[in-house]
């Protein structure tokens, strides 16, 4: 069927329609994964009149095989570790801590840049909608769900405009609900379904998160 979305704003408008039942609820929070999930999440939050913030996740790459995650860290000081993989790969504890420290520094940099020192909104007891611009393997989103779960939300909803069908199905094992607006086959890559998939900058994330009072508003038709 070809291109599904003009850009991330268009994708956010479509996703907001699929999440319309959560509009204007005081127990719902939208957390977007930076960078690309933030423009999508901003439209969702504005359309549904919900608060928005970022949930920063950094993968802890296995030394020598960085594409494999031996764990992850996330906003709120959360760390999750795949102890079975660490044991099988014989990664020394000192190396795990070294990788963690490096990624913590980058996470802290992004948190300062995006939030201007504000702390993460307390998700305890809330329904949290985790938004990204799309899912291929879903590894980062899975880490986000597992990390956020430790913060005590009542429900976690994974919401994306486009994703591989098998990834959406797999995430249903860890999230309370998964909303994938489009699941094209064959999937190929997230960017294949956007006319404009240009990289989202740190400055754009800061503007969308920090300037909520001046952010453009949208509404459901």
C-alpha cells in the first residue's frame, strides 16, 4: 500500500484517533520515547488533552556485541539486567558497571536537555501511554515497559502508528495493551512508511516537552 503517513505529526493524529477513549482523563499520562516518539506523542497528548513527558531509555550493550542488550536503564533511575545473558557471556561485574556508568551519563545529559531539571512525573497508580514513532524489533520499547513497570503504574499501554505485526504481538506479553495503528506486511523498516522521516533533533524534543503552554493544539474530528 506504500506510504502511510506524511510525517510524525500526521502519524500522531492517526494514533490519537485510536486512543480517543483515553481523552481528558486525569489518571492518564503520555510518555514519549525520544527522539522520534516525541513529535508523535506531542500530537497525541495535545489532541487528547493529556500531560506529556519523555521516558528516556538507554540500552546496555553487551561488550563486543553492542547490538545485543544485556540490560537497560531508564528515566527515574531504573536499571534492569539480563542476568542470564551476563552470566552466559561471562561479563565481569566491573564491566557491567562501566557500561552502565557510560549510558547513565548520556541519559543524564538527555534528561537535563529535555526537561530543564524537572523530574519525571510520578506514574504510580496511573495509566501510562508509551509512544514511539514505530516499532521494528521492539527491543527499546520492551526495555521501556519493563523499566516503567518498576515505577508502579496501574496500566501500561504501548502505542505506535506503525509496527511489525509480530512485534506488536510479542509486546502484548509485557504491556497491558498494545495499540498499533498500522501493521503492514512485509514490514521492512519504520521509515518506509513515512514520507518525511527526517531525524528529530534534541532541540525539537526540548521545544515540544519544555514549551507545552505554547505547543500547537489539535482535536479529534
